[in-house]
């Protein structure tokens, strides 16, 4: 090997190292909250500019903990909460217990999935809570199959060090989780100007209690300027509230492939206090006590 060949190899190696370092920097740079990084096409990392005006981890945790302490009609369990921006990028993940093991571990990903769902299927003029999607996605419903349409990113849900789960640097932050969940606990977020800025998801108790906790959390975060929703016709002060109107079919026996009850509105959610009219009444009372939309 002469000196010219050696010099050429040195130059090539130098360029290779520089490019590799640049790629690594680009991949890691988008995980910072409020990063100006561009989507560089590597992995699932995404810009988090949309997180700038959304609550921080500490703000989410404080609001979530306060809401969990209210009477929510569930099992009185600690829960997970996740915020995504309008692009579906996870901005913050938090839990209410003393450590990550005091909530259902599986509910971390579910809370993110609910946040993504509420954001994905709400628009500037109509907020669609995940609870509102329950009946429509059952067999025979107008949105049947929706829950299979946007799979959760397994890599985003389960990668990273579990010790960071629920912390300010949770591995999901800066990533798109995706997924569709059609039980209570997911809400769209609207700021004081009426802008749809993202979604909030809560999981870890009954789906009805998850909804109630999410509703209180969103109110505390001042992101409940809800413009409209499918519940407004019967509950104008809670426009995207959970609806308990599923009643048993006349003979009590469902037709093949159908639900055991019928939701007159088409947007009903099953009761968490018994699958009957008395259960609806009990669940409805907890929902009626939630803070009104602004």
C-alpha cells in the first residue's frame, strides 16, 4: 500500500464516519419535546413541533392524579395517561401510582392508543370520543371494522427501557403509536381558540371510569373547548360525553352477529354497572357529574 492509497482510504473512512454520525444525530434528535427536527425517514421518529403548546409531562401527571382522586364510578385503580399531538406523535406519558407497577402494565399502550383514536377521528367541528365509537364499530354497525384499520406500532409500544415508562423520557415520546380503541377513555383536545390540537387517552380502570377521568383531566388542562359532538343533542354541556342508551332487544336474544342490545342514538357505550337499564342509570349519573365543556 503506497502513501496515496493510504490517504484515499483515510478520506473515505472520514466521510463514512461523518455521515453515520449525522444519521444517528438525526434519528435521536426528534425525540426532544418541541424539536424542530424534520422527518428524516429513519424508523418511526417524527417531529414533535406539535407538542410545544400541549401540556408537559408534569402538567399531565398532576391533572391526571387529581382526576383519578375524584369519584369516577370505577374500581378506584391507578391509571395511565397519554397525550398526542394532531399528527399523532406522542408528547407525554404519565401514571398516577407511586411507580409503573401500580397500574395495569398493559394500559400504558392502551392509553396511547385511545389518545391516537380520539385525535384521528375528530375534526375541527366535531369531537368524537372513543366511547362514542363503541356501538358503531360492533357487527352490523356503520363503522364496523374501524378498529382494525390502523394497527398499533408494536415497536413504539414496547421498545426502550421499561424504567422510563411513564417518565418525561418515556420511549413512546416523539413516536407515532397509531391504533384504534373503541372503549371509553379517549378524548380530542381543543384549545381556547377552538383549534383541534391532539388527543388524550386514559386507561387502567373500567372503560367508563377511564372516560370520566379523561374528561376531568382535559378540563383541568383547559383543553375542553369542544365545538360539537354526537352527544350534544341530549347533553349540550358535555358534547362528546359517553352515552348510555344501549337497551336489551325486545326478546332479549340478539340476532346472529348482533349486539345483545340496541343503541337508539347509534353512539352508545355499554354500562360498567350492569348490562341492563339500571346499569345505564347508574353509569349515566357519573357522566352527568363531569365538568361541562367550555
